[in-house]
C-alpha cells in the first residue's frame, strides 16, 4: 500500500494507467485516528500486478480529486464514498445520491455519527446483568 499526497491523487492514477494498470477494482474510505483515508486499487491484468493507494483527506475540507476521468468505473464508488463519508470528489461528473434520500445530517459511516435508529429498537444479543449501548451509539444518548 502506497501513501499518496491528496494533491497528487489523480495524477498518480494517470501515471499508473500509462504503465498498464488499466483495470479499476475499488475505491472506499475509512476513518482511523480521527482522519479519513481514501483507498483505491487498480490492476495490470497482463502482468497480474495490482497497486493499492491510500491518501489522507483533510478533515476540514474533506476533498480530493476524482479519478473518474482516468477510470470511469470509479464514479459509482466515489458517489457512494462521498455520500457515506462526506468527502467531496473534485471533478466528479455525477453527484446524485445513491443510498440516502436526503443528505441532511452527518454521513452515516463516520464514527462521530450517532445512529439513532439503533435506539428505537431493543438491541439484540446475549442477555446480561448490565445494559449495554448498541454499537455506534454514544454513551450520553438519552434512553426512554
């Protein structure tokens, strides 16, 4: 896995395509240690090689260049990642939502997002002597 500066993100994919990495595999993001990282993989089918690239997105701006001009198959992945993590892909041609009807509220896959729907229904699992919060619900969430 190679770390790439966000400024050079799209240029790096252009260079990889020129080297024979013609197949786009996936793009996603994850939040670790308070930072959002975008990760993508491309393949060179002839040599059976792959490249896994990662970049840290600035938590204030949350934007990175789109690679959809180089790999058109990345549009769906970038749309989903933008919707779920709140990242702005600069130059993305299609910004329609995929899964969320409304973009109101925090992106659901950020660790800081409270998943209120989990509090509306009893949390399944093993019975225990102490009540536990469901995963994704902050400790100070008021329970009825």
